[in-house]
C-alpha cells in the first residue's frame, strides 16, 4: 500500500509558514518522502499499517489549508506515468516486500 498526502497550505504570514514547515517536518519524521512539492508519499506493508500512518497524519493536521490523503495499492502505484517536460521519466523504485515462511 502507498499513502499519499496532498496539501495546499497558506504561507502569507510568518505563523502560516511556520505551521506549513512543521507539517512537512512531521510528515518526514513519520517516514514520508517528497514526491512533488506538496505531495508526500509513504510505502506501507499492509492496509492496517497504512491506517496507523493515516491516523498519525490526521493528528497533526494544520489549522488552515487543504489536506487530502489517498491510499493506493502497489499495482496502482506501479501504473503511474511520470514525465519531465515531454520526456518520460523512470519510475520510482518500489520497496521489496519481504516474504516470511
């Protein structure tokens, strides 16, 4: 599973910028990586683990702005098409899933 956090936070005042920076810092602290400037993603080994991280993100939502959280499967993430200008980019590395017998 992949968890994507998309956000558009106000940055007009010094307080707004501080809250936006703190939100980004907390996302990174929870294992999210920047995909684009206001899109962060995290790989989770299971749906249950994804729910833990979604709940954690909800606990530190900023008071203003818009935040969206999307849950997608590895297969859905693998079908992503990325472009830099008109040139197709390489797909991001997908973490290997461990199998225990």
